[in-house]
C-alpha cells in the first residue's frame, strides 16, 4: 500500500482545511486508514481513524467536534476535514494504513504508530493566531 497525502497549507485560526490521502495497492480498500500529526519537538500523535467498509471512526479528544474523517466510495481515499482550527493544530499531518482486513476498535493500541504498517510522506498544516 502506498499513500500520498495532500491539502496542507497556511490558515488563520478559526479557518478550515481538508486533507486528502490517496492509497494505492491491491488491498488498500480493506485497510483502516488514519491520520496522525507531529508538531516540532513533539512525538507523533493520533488524530483520527476510519475503518473500511463503512465502519466506525474514532477521534482524539483534542479534535472531537472539529475534525471529520471520511473515505470515498472506493475506499481508496481518506479525507480529514478540519474546522475551527487552532494554532495548536499546527503540525505535519501523516496518513497511515493498517494491515488489510483488520478492524481497529479505537482502543489505545489503535492510536499507536506501531499499529500501522504504511505511511504517507506528510503534509504541513500551519495555523496562525
């Protein structure tokens, strides 16, 4: 599975951005896809995940109610709609894909980087105050 993230940019606080991550590969439509982010000097942290087949979504508490994750009908592209952005949302955002055929339950292990097998290159999001 190969992942290509896009959609980052510079936005003022309170604004919106939509990130996209296009997956390719024979089993990508049956892989849970997620977004993580990494701010300067900090560890990479979980943002959201979306299971395949119209399955469940999970969010970090810090983005609940502001971010929405979705997938296209072919399940090969995942989106992250980010509204009401805050300066603390500034980070490089990475998309990730899990092992094909496995559902992620939103447990603590689902939020760990080690639970994902494939990673995109990252896209910078900068929110100015």
